[in-house]
C-alpha cells in the first residue's frame, strides 16, 4: 500500500477534522498530491491539490475552509478541514502520480458531518 489516509470520523456541522495521508515511497516527496472525495451517488471530485513548488488549488466549495499541506520529513500530506458542512460528508482519498505517469490512490477515510 503506497498511500494510507487517516483522520476521518464523525463531526457536527461547524467542526473540524484533519486528515493525513502517509506515503511509503520516498519518491512521492517530489510529486504533487491531491485530495479527492466521493459522496454516495456522486462522482469523485478534486478537493485540494498541492504541487511540489507549494502551489495549492481548491474546489470552490471548500475555499477558505480547507487547507492542504505536507511534511516531507514525515512523508505525510494533510488536509485541515474547518467549518465543516453536511455537504462535506464523503469518502476522502489522497492520490498522486509519479514521474512515469502511474497513479496511486489510498483506500480512503470516511468523513461524516451531521
């Protein structure tokens, strides 16, 4: 398993969660990382991305509430989620693509906002 997400759970609306994605391949330190989510009956969507130069991008629905960051010393990418809404309920995945173009996905972590 190359990517492992953690930190999901159940939280009330307005609360916060911090997701972690730990990667096992050292070379992922030089790869952009993305956080995606998929709610029941909906397509998977990109929530946030982080390039190696530090550039971030967010879906309009989470701008100002979510923050993506990484700690290469810990081989971990984070997604800080604040002011959570019921619409944020979904299975959250981290993903990356290596220099050869191969994609890697974690197994996902469930976030439920009530």
